[in-house]
């Protein structure tokens, strides 16, 4: 049966499982180095919350992942390019670029559309940045994530190929969640997402807010105007603009949904309710517009992004 064939292929998407022991080893090494350098990069409660969010996100993704794989399989079957695009080396290179391009817009939407932000915000809820923070995945974003990749099977890429590339992209992103690597050679910093670029992404400084959405390649941020370089004179301040001060995994996973619900109830028109859902975090119908893009326009003392 086709369903058995589809699920059999999905079972082969297990790269992250193989990477998990390496992730654990890297975290142990980083803990040791941070203690050696007396930097206190880790907090036990914070790390346990990150592990809990990893479990929550895996549970939340279980059914969406199955449905997405089935949808990718069906779309690939009707693609006019399915017989042209196989698993040749050039197809993998093309898919790497297209997948990373897709991830950029998915990640950017998670920051610029509040209902998506509510599902992504757990990843930014820690006031620390370390390799353990990489495990603090967004829960709600699992419900809409795969919608952004629906166009790729129509280009002839098969479902397992796409899921493999999504996993490789995710594995790459693990190592950029560190403070122990300062700057890499300029050509690498120019093209790739690096720890320096991703520290900017996790910062709550107005200069850095909603910047550097890259997965593997930072070229998308440079092309579409969302790049900001890390500055020695402005150290990143990690966490949210208003931290939740809680390590309760349920609170971390749901607090922004609760805030969004309260704002929608306060709104007096359906138009404003829709704006709360679709505009960036910080928009208000009855007060100051505190979206990052608006605040940056009002601040004349901010340095250029690059």
C-alpha cells in the first residue's frame, strides 16, 4: 500500500537521532570550558527547561510531520519535474540553496507575524545563550512549519530528500548557539551563518531585534535587508524584550499565546484582532506601536546595521 511506502520512507529520516549523541557531547564540553573560563554560561534550571521544550516540540511535531511527508509525497507524484530531478549531486546542491531560502522566510515570518511568533518565542525565552539553548525549540511553530516547504516537491524533489535537507539544516544550526567562538575568517562570516551572526539573532537589543534569520547561509539576510553585524561596543543582551521570569515549560510554551489572546479580547474591532494576529509583535491598537521596525525608525542614535 502507498501509505506503508510513505511511512517506510519517513522512517528513514533519522539524521537528527544520529546527531543527538554529538550534541550531548558538545554540551558537556562547552559546560567544562565555560567553568574553566569562569564564564557561567549554563544554569541548571534553564538547561532542564530547554530539554523539556525539546521533548514538547517533538511531541507537537509528530502528526504534522507525518501529514507533511504524505503531502510532499503526493505533490512530488504530480510534479512535471519528478523524472528530471533525481538525487544527482547537482540536485542536492540546488535543494540545499532552496531549502535554506525557504528556512529564511519561515524563520523571518516567525518573527514578523505575531501568531507565528507565539509558536517560536520559546526558543528565544532563555536569557542565556549556549549549545543547550539550541535544544529549546518552539512548540507551536511545528503546526505551521512544513507549509513553507510545500513548493519544493512541486519542483521535483522527493519527500525524503527534502526532509533530509531540513534535518541537515537543523543540525548545522546547533553549533552557532555558542559564545565560545568569537569570529571566523571574513569569507566565512560573509557567506555562512556563524556564532557571531546568531548571537545577534538571539539578542534583545533594539539594534539587533529581528535580524539574522539565516539557517546555513547568511546571504539571504544580506540580500533582503535583515542583516546586522555583532558589535564589540554593543554586547548582545539575550532573552526577550520583556522576559517571562519562569522556567515552567508550560509557561514557556504558551505564554505568548495567552498574551495574544488577551490582546485580541481587548481589541474592539475584528480588523484590529486580525492585525494582532498578522502584524509583528509590539503593535497595539490603543497605545504606542512598539514593533522593532517602528522603534528603529524613531531612534536617531542607532548605528548603521553593517
